[in-house]
C-alpha cells in the first residue's frame, strides 16, 4: 500500500461513491475501481459492499481506517522533518479553497508558491465555502481560504475585504429593479442575511427570482444578456460588460465580503504552511 491507497480508501469511506472520489482526487472511475480490486486482493478481504446506490464500507475497512489515517499522517510528518533537517521547504500541503477564490486568485498564488517551493506536495480542493469549512473541521484540510464568517477556534487571518456590487445590463441602468428578474445565488447564511437587509432597506421584492445560479460566471453572462440583475463580489467583475454600482447599506456602510485564511494552529509549525499563507497575503497587497 502507498499514500495514494490511503487517500482513496479514506475518501471512499466518506463519499461512498466512486464518481465523487474520482472527481475529488482528479482521477478516473476505472483507476479507482482497479485500485480497490488490487487492494482487496492484496489484503485478502473485501473492503466494500457494492450496490446500485454506491459503496458501503465493510467491517474490514472500518477496522483499518484509523490506522490508514495514522500512517498517512506519520508519512507526512517524516517527510516534513526530513526536509526541515536539510533546510528545504517540502512535505505535504493540504488546503481547501472557496470556488471564487480558486477561480480568480489561486492560480497566481499557486504559480508563485510552486516556483519558490517546488518540492512541496500540494493537495488542493476547491468547493463552496461551507463545504471547505466542513473539510477543515473534519481534518481533511489543514489550511482553508474561506469567504464569509465562520465560527472557528483555531488560527484566523483576515486576508481581504471586497465590496459587493449591483450589476445590470446597460439597457436596464435606469429601470426599477422590481421590474426586472433577480438572479440569485445560494451561499452562506451571513451573506444572505446582509443581502436581505439591503433589499429590505431599498424596498426590493425579488418575487420573480426563479433563477438561482451557483456559478458566478453564468450569472455574469445572464446579466450581460439583459436577463435580470444581481449582486456580485467585485473580484468577479473585472471583465463585466455592464453597469456596476456599489451596494451601500442604510447606515452608509458598504456591503463587503471578507475572505479569511483559517488554519489548525499546530499546522502553522510546518514551514510549507507558513510559506503558503505568506504567499497568499503577498498577493493581496
């Protein structure tokens, strides 16, 4: 067994779905299936019960899972210690990143980081902020870049604050918003509450909001085509071809979105984690 085997088995035990695990680990379903078959042959035990709805972990897998996770963590520690002894920044870096940050900021951050620290083994997953937060609390990642506010007792660095903006097609610049379709997106509770407050203060009633899109580029395109209006973070609007107005609350404050780096305090002792956090902060200056 190797580290990839540990990763496949622990992920499958959580997802119970080969398609999801293949997507999360950036591989194919056939590769996952072949790996499971080989592991079951090597161990002489069936690890999963197969059905039309997915895979169910059998007692043999449930018994060895804690040991697999311990071996994986021990292997990472060995690599980290060996690299530190040689004065190199290496080892594994497990990060979770919100989708919008991954789309608009992460490529530059990782390009910079990987050029400086080529020996670091990076495990990065992009997801909705609530899912990234769950991955952090479940121990799947040790550093998370999350948009919004979450209750976290570990390390917390405010990475950036950005305004949210009202966006419309140019032909709708002077059209009352209540006469247009509101294109919504589902996100964390704090954001939704602040948005509802602004709408209430301005007498907006998005009763025609039958369009709920969780993909920001799709919303941008729909607004540009005149299908309605929306409120989007400025990070997503660099190429927007329409009208952009800041969202101002009744008390005069701006509707802003905060991006945090959350991390496990013990993980900050690792040079590769500290280097990643510093690199991310430098790209916000």
